[in-house]
C-alpha cells in the first residue's frame, strides 16, 4: 500500500506520544482549512486524505486501546461528518482548537 507519509508508516509514528500524534493530525487539519479558505478544493481534499491517514495510523497504534481508541475513532467520524457538511461534527473551523490543545501539551513536555 502506498502511503502519503512513508516515514511515519514505517514506524516513526509509533515513537510519538498521543499528544504528538494528535498535534500532527491537527497540523493537517489546519492545512485542510487553509486550502479551503483559498478555494483550492482539490488540495483541501488531499489534505483531508492525509489527515485520515494519520488518524488511521493512530487508531492502529496498539498503545491506545480501550477508551482512547474509541475517542480517536469518534474524532475520525466527527471530522468526516464536518468535512462533508454534516451537523454531528460541527463546523470544520471548530477543529483547530481541539487539536491545538494536544500540540501545546506535546510542546510543553519537550
């Protein structure tokens, strides 16, 4: 299978903490929103696919079993809903705030 994030798929993703993983997913969410604001919808969709790939890497990480995995799966579901205009996930513009908390936490631990 071809991955957008080859080095992460090769194992680097599993060396990151959950906060680092979620912060990186948030970076892709921010890119997705940026492309949408510029009406670059093809690029926005590519960012969306990369974001899903990162979420899937996180879901496949055996360290996040039980409630954590369920929450990550819910985030994935809600983001998909937001991207397709649904109401469950809320507006796409609300997601950076959720992911920023992880990025700030990850940076504070370095």
